[in-house]
């Protein structure tokens, strides 16, 4: 299953669970008992948090894809230069070498979203997903604050 398919399946499950929570919350509030009302209100809050998280994930994915398309149009997407085992696993030393180079590029140009995008890809290749996501968020932030280019 691809990550996109998995995302849509999990999103559907989240929305189904949200509907069930809301239905149960209505029934609990309808009991009129203080404990039932309290739990019923909580049953409304949980789906809100889940839908907010889903929305943030979708926004992150769209923004990342936009940066990738723009970088591809500029010819600046990182080239896959990683060595792999016969089974297709990325060689750790190769990923570390690429990561070190990308990190020094980011330190040399801290205001350029392009180098941060490439660093995020290097983090992902090195298996550090939390830092890859945080670095990609930084690239998105830099891109959104970059002044628009004129075609003059």
C-alpha cells in the first residue's frame, strides 16, 4: 500500500470514528446526567482534534508538493545519489555523507528554502522522519515569506 493510499484509508477511518463519537456524545448528553453530559462534551472535542490534525497534515503535504514542483521546474530537486544494498536499503554511510553536505549548504544559506528542502530530503533518507518534517516545515515557512519574483 502506498503512503497516499494509506493516508486516505486512515482519513476515512478517522472521519467514521468522528461520526460515531459525535453520535455517542449526543446520546450521552441526552441522558441529562452530569457525568453523561461531561463525557458527551468530551466526545465532541476528540473528533475536532482529529479533524484539525488531518487538516494540518493535508496542508503540510500540499505545501511540500508545491515546493517540490517549483524546485523541479528550476532544476534543483536533489538527485538520488545514495548507494543501496541489493535489497534496496539505503547505505547508512552514503546517507550520512549526503546529509553532511546538505547540512553545510543549509548553514551557508540559512534564508534559502531550497537548501532546507534538500536538507529535509536528506533527513528522510537518513531515517530521521521527525527532523525531516520539522526541516520541511522550515522550508515551507521560508518559501511563504520569500518575496514574489517578477518576470521583468
